[in-house]
C-alpha cells in the first residue's frame, strides 16, 4: 500500500506500488503495461515533490489548475524534470493561451466553445481529449454521452487541434467495481468513434479502469500522498 509521506523515498515507493498494481491489472485483462501511461497529478504539491517523482521515473505529470501549473512546472523543468505535461482540470476560455504554452496535452475539453478557443489561439497542433460526463453528475464538467459524436466531428474539422481520445471522471464510490460500467461505456464509445486514448481511473479505481481499457490513469494521492491543506485562493 502507498505511504502517506510525500518525501522523496516515499514517492518512489508509491510509484513502484502503482506500477505493480497496473502490471497486475494488465495481466488480468491480457494487456501490456506498456500501453498504460501513469499521469502523476501533483495538484497542491510543491516543486520538490514533482522533481522527486521525475527522479523516481515518472514521465507524465498532470495539473488541475493553470495558475498553479504556471508557477510550478517551469521551476520543475528548470531542475531537469522534462515531463510530458497534461492539463486534467477544467479550463476556462480566458486561460487558453497560458494553457497552450504550458501543456503538451489538454485532457479536459468539455465543450465545443472551448475547443474553438483552443483552435483559434494555438499556433501549432494541440493534442486534446474530450471530457465526457458519463454518469451525468451535475457537479462535474463534460459533454453528455449523446453529444460526443457530433462534437467530435465538429472539433476534428478545426485547425490546430488533434482529438486523440476521451476522458472521464468516475463518481466517487466505496467499491471501485461500482464504477466499472462507467469505464466500460467510455471504452465502448471510444471504440465506436475510432479514438485511441482513454484517460480514466484515479487513485481509488485505477485498477478497474485499466482492466476496462484505460490508456492513461491520473494518479495523485497514491503517488504523492494526501494533498496538503491549502488556504482559499
């Protein structure tokens, strides 16, 4: 089990634990662990934790907030942490330019309006995933499942934007098996639409997500430990 300590050795041990669980889930599903990218979500953690994760072998890092990423990721990269950078949280249209400069992949495109803003702002091709609110939770962002085919068709026609997959945030559940249908539905949707990447699964449910076909899992607490308390911004 991962440790709650966010020190350098603990982060390395936690990352090994996550990889072991991914390997086991892949064996159960007849998949290769090489097909699953672990995205370490460092929301709330300092630069030192991000650098420690790089030193432990993490190569993809995710952030929820553009403002936090702007202060943290360049500092980590200046110390040699050459991550592939993912935006995994909601993106406001007024922060699109900053996000394009900071991130390699925007996983949380949740509307046609946002996709259009990215397309018109970017001076290069940007890889994105469409966020789908599979469980129709009012508290979460994302396209409705029945909106995805038309949205994908329209977004694919935009310049400077490359839709590589789908993303979802499953409902909180005491038993990860309860959200297996959510992951399965997203996989079936991706297969029907011909998009290869599936970002689904977090610290509490990533093993089920891998069994159901996740190609990216977004792991925060299981790598970095409990998120530090932070004051309201």
